[in-house]
């Protein structure tokens, strides 16, 4: 794993924004790391700071863009458990 290999894309930033709206600002771009495949990943933290789920921002953004995830509501409920 590499830390801060690149800036987040606009769509990855949008997914991170949804996470922040649902769970709070403790989930920041500073917490994102990059896999060897250059995918942006974050361990999503609840308001109390415990890790709730790992979110691959790169994949979620791509699936939202291509319609695999049909709506932001589906993203929130099914994929992010918000």
C-alpha cells in the first residue's frame, strides 16, 4: 500500500462526501490510502471513531458512474450501510 499516491478524482471525492454527510468529517481525504493498483480506499469511521466498513472509493465511483449502483440512495444503504 502507498499513501497519497495521487489526488482523488472528482467522482472519488463525491463518494467521500457522501460518507462525510452520513457519518461525519472524521472520514477525511487524509485517511484515504492507495492500493498497489492505485485504487483509493478508506476505512470508514463512525462518529465514535470505530471502523465500520472499508470503502473502495475508486470502485464505488466507477460503479455509480456506469449504473451498477443505480442511485445515491442505493450507494448509501447497500454499499456504505449509512
